[in-house]
C-alpha cells in the first residue's frame, strides 16, 4: 500500500515504514538510544532525501523517547536531576554545533564531514564498548568470586561544583555531566541525531552511572534534544515530513514499548555487547561506502527550483 | 490552496481559449485527456493521453508527429567524486542552469538519420541533443552532461525510450504518457510538432499542471508558510503520540 509523502515528494510503502519504525523503536527502547543513527541511513537507502530523513526522524525520536521514558519512569529509573544537568550542557552544545555546521557548509564538503563524523564516533564508541564488555565478561567468568571496588578516585573527583545525584548514587562535579551533554549536543546538531549512542556509553563509563538508570535518563534528555532539532529543521529548511514522521512513530512507539520491557530481562553486559555490535555494524557499513568506489562517480543536486516553465 | 486552484483554472481556460478558434485552419490540432494531475496522498503515478488530428494530406509518406514533454526547469549541480587518501570525495562540479526536471519524447515513426539532421538536431529534441547550459565549461564537459542525463534517466525523471504516437486511421492520432509517483510538480509544457517533407509544418503547445491536492498540499503549504507553528505542531503531536502509546500499553 503506497502513500505520497508531501515534503519528501515521493511515494513509499506504508507497511514498510511502519515495520522500519517498529524495529528501530524496539532497539531504541531496549538500549535507551534515540535510534537516529540507524533510522537516517535506512531512510536514505529508501531514496528519501537526507535532509528530510534527518529532520523527520528527529520528530519520531521525540515520540519514541516519551513513550520509552514513561516505562522507565514507572520503574523509577530516571534521574531527572542528572538529566537536567546533561540537558543544560546539551542545549549549549547544540547551539555551538549549529554555528560549526554553518562554518563547515561555507568551507564545503559538509556531507563528507558528516559521514566521517558518523564513522569515527560510531566506530570509536562501538569498538571501545565491545572491547570493554567482552573483557569484563571474560574476567567475570574466570574469577566469579572477585570483588570489584565500587569506583576509583581520579582527578575527575577533584573538580568543583560537586552535586549529589541520588538516583545514580553519585557525588560528582556538575561540570562532568554538563561537559558530556555539551559534546553530545554538538554532535546532535552536526550529525542530526539525538546522540544517545555516545551519551549512553559516556554515562556508563565516564560518569559511572548504574546501567538501569542510564537508559531512562538518556531517553529523558533525548526528548528535548530531538524536539530542538525538529524545530530548527522545520524553521530553517522546511524538511520535516509530518506524514513520514507519523508513520515512523506509530511503529516506533509500539516498538519502544516492547523494547523497554525487554531491556529489564536481558543481563546488562549482554545488552552492552549487543549495542556495541549494532553500532559497529553501522560504522563498518558507513566506512565501506566511504572507501569503496561508488557505482556512479557523479551525483546531482538541485540548487534552485526556479519554477519557470521551459 | 484556493489561490492555487484558481491559478490552475485560469491557465486551463486561457489554454483552451488559445487554440479553440485556430483549430479550423491549422493542419494540426492536439489536446490532453487532462490538463491537471492532482497528487493526492494515494498518488502512485498516472497516465495522460495526448490525442489530436492532422488534416488529411493526399501524400503522407514523409509525415511524422513528434511530441516533447518538458517539466519545470531547475538549476542542477553535477558533482564528480575522486579518491583522496583512500576516501571518495566530491571534487569537480558543473552547474547546469534551466534544466528540465522532466523530459519525455514520442514519435509516430522511429527516428532515422534524415529526421535527425532536419528536425531533431536543429530543434534540440532528444536526451542527446537537448540544450543543457553549463555555467562553467571544463575540458570534460561531455562527461558531466552524460552523467546528468544518466542519473535523471535512472531516477525516472527523463524517459529514454521514445513513446509511440499511434495513428487511428489517416487523421487521428494518440499517445500515452506515464508519469511516475515521484514526478516533479509544477507547470509542464507539451509540444506537438507536425513534420512534412523534412520541415515543421505546424506546431502546438499545450500546458499540463502537476500539483499537490488535498492533505498533502495542505501540509506542504503550511510547512512553508508557517514553519515555526509547523515545527511546534510536529513536536506537540510527537509528545502526544508517545504519551498515548504509553497509556494504551499500560491498560493492557
């Protein structure tokens, strides 16, 4: 069954969009990532213009995150205080990212920078996570009784503006989560994603938050970052296709519900390995397209629809 | 919305008024089955029939009908990738101004070298011969031009196969044009040429408007006219949808 998407200006299959939204929503609910890093490449593969894909999936991420965060909220797994501190950094970072984006566009090659940014961050994060979780898994198997220190004290704990985050059982400097939020917000603006795939590992490894709280808190801040991206894209580029977003979010919210439920049943270290595997797969696929010779060296870009008849 | 509909109607009426009186004297009359293609949310492509008549000449051995369909024009940048340090990067680019967004062709008989020399090349008819004006002209302009046509054909915006103009008897003819689901919107011009003895004896131009209608058009208009409200609406809708989904699943 076909439907015409008014902003993307092409017809697509309704069922296909629902299934894609559902699958990405499931992953989103399971791992607490926005799913933008999966959805954008898939939509582009379907022939939807990249600008429309990025903008419309941001709208879908808002809905999926709300639906996901409510599941985690009911279980008491959202650290709102931590989320707000992250968000303050995130909004500053995304404003800076928008500035950086215009700078890159003026220099040219913004597409390449986006692709490289995806490859480097996804590859780095996925690789580090995979390495860490596999090593942890092996170590635990070998010495089942070994006790682990709750956390180590480093220079990070000497930073000022210390705050107590009860939900996360942390007493750390507010500068740390704000800084993480800033970097993620900047990436969100440049790459058009909510940045959760960087935020989730950063919260686990950098901030030392418990995995159960990480997912809900990450979803909480993803709502606002994705809403910000939606608004900016709608105002600046008119590339938000509400019909496309609606179909994706119908599938997405349902998928996120199931994903949110399933996340409680899987052991944390297995979940980390799975997420790392997904991130690495996307990174490898993106890296492949950068390196391999394209089918057609030439590409077209419409610059101005001047509306004149021939 | 209403303004757009009115504009379409005006265009239609003026077009009809334009060639109704001339029909008696001209050796060629042609019209479309529909001057307006409405793209609704269920649009999956459509067919438009062009039909017409020629005055019955005694000797019609060298008679050919050629039909050219052109979409509204855009400026297009063609970029070529090059390998730099192992990565494929866009390097050279050529900008083509006033390129038709859609192009299709039909003829009542297969093109031959004679027709090519007398009509097609001078009039710039056909994908290989049409005028594409580059802003800059590098040494290998031909490659960029060929790439533009190739990518457009792949996207379905240019039709490489020449359609068949079929004669019903001696004077009546018809030809079918298919417009795919991703057809560019705007004002199209369809040119019908009557060729006799290596010369264009008569020509007629008829307009075709392809526009969004209904929900799709409303959404498109609103997104462009009230961008901020559109963005806020999209966010509000997404928040509600997420909340609704949660309530729905909690009750079960």
